[in-house]
């Protein structure tokens, strides 16, 4: 159970990871300054290079990330108090939706490689982000 919770949280963090990297760039941030189109292009460019996407896959991934980022931006900017928080269940649903969408766009090998890269990006490797004290 604990490992599942950690895995869910790590995958959710990966979903938002690209957004936070973008926030560190000039003009980034959820305060209405982050451009979902730039974010989507950056993520798609990265995937095209590492996964050798076809032109159609590149278009589909770019459109998906643009839509996803616009939704995230709206969620964090909206509501009282500067935005809404997501609980674990919401993060898990978001992660599952992302995986389903990318599985539909990518080949099986590309999706496997992308999944491995996401785990490695979070420092988890095959163990899912486990480190000292976890």
C-alpha cells in the first residue's frame, strides 16, 4: 500500500514536473504568464528527440500537452485563494488519463521508453523513486 501511494505521488509529480521546469524559465509561472503552447512544444520536442516521433505523433503529443497545460493553468489560477489543490485520487486519475492518451499516440516501445524515462527523471529507476527514508 505504501509503495502504491509513493508511486502515485511520484507519477503525479512527473505530470507536473514539466510545468515546474517551465516556471523557472523567463515568463513562466501559473500566474497567467506560462504559455501552454510553449510548454507543449518544449515537451513534444523533447519526446521527438528521445522517442523518434513521427510527424503525426509530434502533432498529437503537442496538442495533448497544450490542452493538458491549459487545464492545469486554469485549475491553479481559478477558485478562491489562488487555485485548487489536488488530492491523491485526482492526481491518480490525471496520471491514468495521461498514460491512456500517450499509449494511444505512441507505439508500445515508445511508451515503454517514455515511462522508464519518467521514472528515471524522478530519481526512482526501477524502484519507483525510493530513496533513503522512504
